[in-house]
């Protein structure tokens, strides 16, 4: 029987790639989105697929439906978006998670929750394994996202332990690709937009700070493979690692300097009149993080497949197709 | 005009002391409690006071009322209670906090939130100042309490920043005294109950591990003094310390070894036939924490006043008056 899937936040960057991948795998896909940061454009090509349904709904409000799998992706994820309305951001994480888990409990659906490397905060351990507890400020301006996501993990863990809900979580590290919001304020979209609009590429600091970037389909491959696993086998794997909660880091551990990224962007947009300029590092600079991906590799045989060069090429092609004054 | 106060969790250990103190200060006091860990006995002596009202209500469900001050204390606080129903525990923290903050936003009430030293988790900094971010596991068996309380702090901070709700928070360290639940499973109540029932006092490990203990009225004095401060003055104090969110540690920094505590308990119950026995330290041993109380001392001139000897005496008198097989 065709499996029914719900994707909350499915009109967003990652959700729309996931929806496309699941449709290609013959699932029946329902996307729920409030279109706050997600867009109809991201799912436009799927709208006429008879196995696809779109629901305009906010995940913080209760909802009902019979699904085999629920992927919970709803939450603004870039500081520029989530700091616009911190209260709604943390409510989306918390109430959205509660609504998903309650629905799963009552309908026996399997739940995937997208956690984030942000739960590691400003890490004192590098790279970060899943066993690292993180270093997060509870009352700072990023906390609405970080603490919302931390408590959402706790909710998942507790619904699993107390009610045996079949939950799986991935802590997603820095991800990029087509369907990113052109104004999400993160470095890859900033650089590409600047280069395409012939504005100078802004590097904060000397550009020697490193970041790791994961191409979006690498991530969605891992998500789908994780959700395909039979529960007992999966839990046994985690138990053999001394864990009672199924959670994986998924990201690309290869590091690039911000300067390398700027140079690669300009190399791929030879018509750009932009140069690279340097500015003072702001106080709230995004923090350096790099995943330890031993666990996901051991469980799924997964590792990133798309090199930065190729991923950037696809992202540039996507941004060229968007209205650049968006 | 008499000020109207709501205390969520007001039939609990700390809440009942706070209610009594506020009644003595001529406030109109409404206690809301679902009586999960709180008891009618704790507020029995106040029931016939014409300035006192009791509402049987669960803070996770919306409620309404016009109050000048709201003290949010509702949440099971001892591992033995909160681990009985982890999902309800974290929901109490999160939904309770949201309901309180929404009510405060609409009615312009001032909000006091009881946070906890548990948000510091297993601290790597000792003693802990308010600026320490903590070391907490998101997916462990204590997380329902720790992460629920962390995200509740975040909600408070965000309602203050985004909507200017007048919020104040205290991170409460280990507190004891009359009205503690005799079976809350924490060391002071364990020792007193064991001694009164002529069962041996159980020390885990060699008893050289230290703890700090705050007498409950020391805490409630600080809570009331903090809530009495005019907003502008209070915010200026925090700004002068580089903080934009009003939060204080309140606890007793004096440390005792577990062995000293056991000995003091037996000294005060000379009729007890109990001895001290030693058992292996369990894996999930409560963690050592000690507050840095510089900030609360600077702001309120507050420091603990009740010595352990006197506090233990009062606690013993209380436990003697309860039904010991409770």
C-alpha cells in the first residue's frame, strides 16, 4: 500500500526537497505549511501531482490526519527570520512538536524530527558527537531557536520513553542548495546574491574562519533512509552504542574558509563585477561547528556525496532563476 | 489598593510559604494548583482568610483573571515526581509558562518565574554565576525538567524583549523546610523520614560530597523583594551589569557534606534508633551546585539568614506533625 507522509514546513527549503524525493519514491505526500518562510514557489512543480496535497495550516494549531510517517520540519531556521518574531519561533518549535507527537501517539505514525546543530550552541568540543550536551545561552537573542529546538528533542525523547512513540531525530548541520530563501541572511545565499547583483562580497573578519556546508539532497537522502528503517533493528543499533534515543548528526564535515567560499562563488559567476571586501566581525557571529558523522555512517552507510563546487553551481542556477529583488 | 496576586503551584512546598508571606503583607492571594504534587494540607490554614482564594486548575489549560502580580511556580520539582510523568512535566513548564505570559501580556500583570539551578545541569563552572550557560543533556531522563525550565526562561526573555512584559526570574537552588513532600526523594526529607521511622540513614558514596541547602523563607523573602522593585530601577541595575534580562540566582552558598547533614539530623532526633549506612553511588546522582549570589546581594541586599541547624529543626517539627506513612 502506498505510504502516506505528512511534511510540516514542507514548503520550505529542506521540506520541498524532501517532498520531491518522497513523491519520486511513490509516497503520498501532504505538505503542511503556514507560508511564513516557506513559499508556494518551492512546491509549485508538485501541485498537479495526484499524490500531492498542500494544506495551509500553522503547526502551532492542532490538526488531525492519518499518516504513516510525519516529518516535522516547521520552524523558521535563519536568524534573520526567527529573530523577527522570537515568541512565534519558540512556539512553533514547542507547540508544533507537541501537536505532531500527540497526533503520532493517537494514530501510531512514525515521527521524524529535524533538530539542528544549533542545539550544540557555541561548542567547546570539536567536532561534535551526538553525546555532546552543547553550550547554549537560555536568555539570549538566538535562544528562541536554540532552546525551542532543544526542548523539542526532549519532548521526542519523552514521548518515546513514556508512550513508545516511534521517533527519530537528525541534528542538521549547515545546509544549502536550491530553494534556499535568497534573503535568509546566511553566508552562501549572501555571497551568491551579492555576486549576481554585482555588489561586493562581504567577509566579516579576515575570512580564515571555517564552516562546513552540506548540500540539501545529501541531507534528504539520510532523512529518508533513516525513516525507512524498521524500528526494532534501529533501536538495537542505538542500544549497542549505549543510547536509548535514536538521534543522528547529519552534515558535511569538510571545512572551507569563508574566503575560499567567496572565491569559489566568484569563480563560478565570471560575469560578476563584484570584489571581496572585509568588515569587522560582528559580536553575534555564527559559531563554528563541524559534525562527527561516525554514527550516521555506521547506521546508514551515509556520507556526503555532493562536492561544494557542484552544489554551489546548482544553487547559483537556482538563484539566477529567482527574482533577485525578491 | 490591595494588590492581587496569583500563585500557580501555590499549594506546593514553596508556593504555600509564598502565599502565607503575601497574605501577611496584606495582598489578595489566589492560589492555582492541580494538586498533583501540591496538597490542600499546605494551604489549609489560609482557606478561611477572606483575602485568599483557591482554584483547582491545571496551568497547562488556559485561564483568565485580573492580577497585578503572577508568580509562576507550577511544576513538579523532584526527580521522583517529575520522572513519573515526563511528558506532563515538560508540558507543565512550557504550556504553563505560555499561558501565564499570554495572560500577563493581555492584563499587564508583572510575572515572576521560578527557574532552577537545574538549568545549569552538571556544571563545569563552580560556583555558578547567572552568566554561566549550563551543561544539560537534551535527551536524558532528567531533561523533561531541565529543558522545560530552560525553554521557560527563553519564553520569559522573549516576551520581555518582544512585548515588554514585566518579567523577573529566579534560579532557585536546593531548598528545604516545612511543607516539603515527605516522599520527594531528596536528601533532607529522606534523612529526616528515615530517622523518624528508625530506618537507617542511607548515604550514597562516602558522604564527602557537598551540597548547599537554602531554607524556604530565605527564598520567599528574596522573591517578594524582587517583585516589589519598580521596573525601571530594576532594569537599570541589570543593564549596569551588562544584562538585558532580569534573572537572579537565589540559594545558600554554604556547603555541607552529606555526612554532616546525616549527623546533624540524628543529633536533632536523639530518640531515633537509626544508624548511618553507606551504599554505592548511583549513576544518576544529583549534581553538585553552589550559587554565586553576588547579583542578588547587590540588588536586594539579600543573603541567607536561617542557619542549617535551625532550618532542620523546623523541618523535623513539620515532618513529626505529618502522617509518616503518607
